[in-house]
C-alpha cells in the first residue's frame, strides 16, 4: 500500500497568500473609494459655499463645513466597521482552518503507528469489521494476512532496542510498498504486522504474503543499519468465506495459520517451507 503523500506544504501557503492578496485588493479599493468620496464631499462643500456668497466665517459656511465633517466621519466610520468585520471573518477563518488541521493531526495520531507509519491495532480492528460487513453484503471475498518477523529478538538482544525500532520502521515501509493502495497494512503489535485485502481470494493473498516474505528475506541493505541477522517473515492467511464466517473467526484463522507457519520457520542458513494457507 503506497500511502498517499500529504498535500504539499506550499498549497496552504499559496491559498493564504491568495486570500491575503484578495483582502489587500479589497482594502485598496476601499481606500480609493473613500478618497473619491472625500474629494466629492469637499468639492460640494466648496461649491455650495462659493454660491452662497457668504464669507468663510459666516454661519452658513460653518453649517456646510459641519455637514461635510459629519459625512466624512460617517464614511470613515463605515470603512472602519467594514474593515473590522473583514478582519474578524479572516481571524475566524484562520482559527477554523487551524482547528481543522489540528483535528486531522489528532485523527492521524489516533489511527497510525508512530514508529512505522502504518495503521495501528485499533484502526485494523475497526476496518476489519467494516470490510467484513461490506464483503458479506456484496458477496465479495476478503482475506487477512498476519505477518511475524522471525529472529527479530536477536536484533534487540545484539544491537539494542533503538536499532530494533529503526528496523521495524524500515520493515513498515517495505510492507507498504508491496501492497495495493486499496489494502490496509497495520502494525499489529511488537514485530507483528497485519493486512486486510479487500476483494482478494486466498491464492492472491498468499501471493502477496509470499512477495513480502521474499522481499524481506532477500534484503541485505536495511537503510544503513549494520544488522547481521538473517531476517525472515512468517505469514498466515485466511479468507472469507472459505475459512471463516465472521470477522473474529477470520482473524483467528489467520493467527492460527501464522503460528503454524512459525513452526516451519527456516534456520539462518535457510530452509524451504510450504506455501499454502500456512506459510
């Protein structure tokens, strides 16, 4: 499963820049408009005063000046209120977008394993039930694959748990690269992984498990980690409706097949083991 890359960091910045540009243009339009209104008011005031024939300090001139001042104050007040409203809307929008991003981050943390980047145990179980119901409703097949890394304990014992964590992270990426985008890959716990393969029969599921097993067993470069342990993967496969009639039975059968497979796990020199429901 190739995880979809997160949206480019430039896109939100571009959107914000576009919004800011729009707001700047709106502000400039308001400034031009208020300048025109001010000029018109002053011109009318001067025109009326010139036609009145009164002196600059006459009562009528003061009244005209007062009316012009009131008009200017009203227009500027309207401008300030409008701009304040725009700023408030912009602030609310920014706060809403921030909450949305925070909510998305929390959802990601809730359903993803922080070490491997795969889905976690909770997400796996939630979607196993939903995918099983969908398969049963529409008459599709559904397969579950359980994977366990053989001799992983040796890595922790000889190289330390930090190296073991980095190796698990690398294994998570390998698994994600070797399943379909419609499949669900999860870290089930410890050095165990699990796959949900929608609309997949037993043969195709075993092929997927065999591909992952071959990729791991043939791997020599572990992302720069100096690990001299012959890692391999055991796998158990179960398919609805051939092997189980409920989601719980499907997981149980895949788990049972996994532990049967581990009994046939190769030695470090390598020993073939059968490919079937038990791998």
